């Protein structure tokens, strides 16, 4: 098992994710442990001097004005045990056992492991007063594979994640529940099976363990790491859709984006140029792209063509409709097929850099906040044992508010707003692909439907729409609505734990929307390629009449313009026959081929549930990005 060294100052998002996934141990920096020891020794010395210290010799929150006495007011009360130790030990133990009150389904193991490593790392700063032995015991818990059961709901994000972190710490004391070796069991049993002993807390150790932002930070870290992958997937999905539309790429020109250089926008445009590099489908002359027409028995005269699941057609523009457009028809042949000759695509295609880029910028802000927080101290009070010229204990043990999760909460609010934006533009591209009014000559719902019995990809768009609506309804920021706690001692809280939990859940549905777009775009890309190649096969045979028969409003023989029509059909045939094969870029082709290893082109309706599950899995695993 590889190991990552923790020193409180150099933990990265990638390391958190590696530890969260399991198989990576942590070890504690020996030099930094000396600072941890010094802070704990300092606290012990101050207790010996009977100095009043918040959370050590006083109660917590609204109980901060209650000083602990030298002995209990009454002995022998029900529920008290001789092993409870001194009042200061009992204070720390009670803090943990009374604060472990979360509800709901447990967090996945990867979230809990991320919480553990984040908490250990922040305690390594040596400003929390925890003993080295207790910190090493917490590390042993993580390395042994014990995963405390931490229900998802119960933190208001200040004073930190008190309730979920108490569920984390209570197992260290031999309480609560944990998962170990795939089984859920009492915490004491998990410790015993792992060969570990319960810990008895000392001065301020309860506060050190449960007063901080580890739950919201763990979920936020995992959410943004996943979001980074999904932005790459979103660009890939958009590129495949552009290929299926034979779309236009000039809107991604670097010169364009130099004039509005938002970093995410510039990066998205550059990524699209790279993804589409080598494509001969994008920017194809519009007159070379045929339109879908439903297959009929007489559609194809050559027996070798009868296997097609479509017919193709163009519409000829007669000379009477070309007045004032002669220059245009010198450059482009007068055949309207699947593409319009307008120089710009709809917003969901043309504005990909602006939309994907804005989401990238939101993610960059979240990363900035999280990178700071991963190596910050977030409990209270903070211990500064080496303060020179300290006159009072308050100069060395300072009560502050680093447990407040608002920096994380607002970053996650921003990210939550960005997630449905990315999902929405993906769903709009998917909708364009299945709608015959907007899909540039592809079949309705991407199915031949010659017998009128097929629905094709119709309902795939319904599912994407449902997901986008659900994401939009969850995007409301929790951080704007504070509910005071602790008898108004904690009168403004961040709700950052809810924000980060929402974001982590929402990225899963975003992944599903992107998977549905890729699933649909692959079908559309096959249709586009096959229809163009069918036209090229006709052209390569050199039969002008075969091409002319595919024109919907061809003039009849004897018409004054019939001869000109045949000449222009011959020109169309020559261009189709001369040009190289039309194909997607290598990057898009590779992703398409990997999808087709699992899901075949759909010529007739078939059950799609397994295929949808498979493409979601491929996106989840990042298979299509490689």
C-alpha cells in the first residue's frame, strides 16, 4: 500500500481523492508531530495553572460562561460511569456522544475517508491541542480501513460540521457504528477486529475532532474533482454532436476568443478545436449534405443499396430563384440538402465556449477556495504556544471563527448554479438531434421508422429534460438562508454542508445528461456519415440520373431548364466523387468506437434501458475520454 505523508500544509485534491478511493495509506510527518506535541503540552500546563480556557475548562457555545469546577457538584447521578474520568475528560467525551445526531442514509465510504484525511491534515498544524497519540489513533483508524457510519444530514456549516464529525470521532471512542471489511457493525467491534483500542479524550480533543469543515470540504473536493472530468466529457459530447450536425467551427477561432478572453472560454474553445482537429465533416459545403427521406422499396435501384435504412434527397434551386444570388451559386451548387447555408449554428452549438467556459470559471473559483481550505486550520479555539511576550492566556489560546463554512458555501453555491447550466445546454443539443425541424436533415428521433412503429430516441430527450429540471430545482443556494443555532450563540451559519452535499449529488445527474447526449450523438453521427457515404456511392458510379432521381423537385424532361439541371447534377456528382471520405475527427472517432464496442447502432426499436445504464457507466468511468 502506497502512503501519502501529511504535514498540514501540502495536501492536494488529487491526494484526497486517491485516499478516498482506498488503497492508499497516510503517514504523519515526524517534524510536524513535534508541533502537535508542543501544543498539547502547552494546554496541559495551562490547565495545571487553572487558567480559564474556552472548551477546555469551560462549556461550549452558549455554555461558554460555565467554568468547570474541581469536582462534580453531585456524585452518583444516573448515567455517569467511574471511567468517565475528570470533568474535563467528561466534557470532551460528552461533546462527541451528544453531537452525533445526524440522520439519513450514510455517506459513501469515499466521502468518509476524505473526511478523515482532511481532519487529520488540519490537526497536523499543531494549533488544535490534540495529543500525538490521539492523532495517531485517528490515522490508524483510516489506515485500518474502518469507515465510520456518518449519516448525510445534520450539519449547518458552523461551528463547522459538528454533528457529522462527531459520528466520525465517536467510533474512535468505541461508540457509534462503522463499516469494516464490508460489514456494518458497532464501532467497538470494528476497533477490536482491526486490533485497535478505544481512545480516551483529553483537554480540547473533542473540539479538535468535531469542530471544523471536514464534511463540507470532503464532499466539495470530491464534487469538483468529478466536475473537472465532466467538463471534459461535456466538450467531447459537444464535439460529437457538432460532427453529427456537420456543424461550423469558425465560432471557435482563437482570434475570436482573444477579443473576450475569459479564461474558461478561451480554454473551452481551444479544447473544441483540438477535439475536432482532423474532421472532414465539420464545415462541409452545405450542398454536399443530403437530407433524410424515409426508405421505400423503390428508393434504391441497385440491389447493393437495399440494405440502407434510409433514403436521401436534395431540393434543387431553379434559376428563377437565384436572382441576386449568382455569386453565391458560383461557390455553392444549387442543391438544398440537410444543411442550411446560413453561416452560424444555433446557440447550443455556436456558444459552447461561452457556456462551457463560464462553468469552467466557476469550477476554477471552487478549486481556489478548496485548495486553501485543504491546508487550513478550521477548529476553535486556536492554540499559539510560542507567542512571545504573551501577557494573558487569551494571547495564546484565541477564540475565532475558522469553523465557519461560508467560503466553501458560496463557492459551492456558484458551482451548484453552474451544474444545471452545463446540463441544460447538453439537453438542448440532444433535443436538436432528435427534432426533424432542427436536426439539419436527420430522421425524426434518429430512427428510419419506415413502418411507423418506431419511437427511436424520442424518450431519451424526456429523461434528459427531467434531469435538467431536477438539477435546476436543486440549484437554489442554501447559503443564503441561515437558521441560528445554540440558543443564538451561533446566530449566523453557512449551510455549507448542504451546499457541498447537493453539489456532489448533482454531478451524478449531470453525468447522466451528458451520457444521454453522447448516446444520442453517436446514433446521429452514424446516420450523417452513412447518408453522405450513400450519396458518394451513387456519385462514384457516374450515373447522373441516379443522382437526379434523389432531387425532390427535379424538372421533367422537356422542361426548358432540364438540361441545366442535369449539368448541375453532374457537378454535384463530381464533387461527391472527388472528395475524400467524410469522417469525424480522430478524437471523436475513438470515443464513438469505444461506445460502439458496447452499444450497436439502432436500426429498429429495441429495449434501451440496458444501453442507457451502460453509457452512464462508461461516462462514470471516463472510458470515452481516453
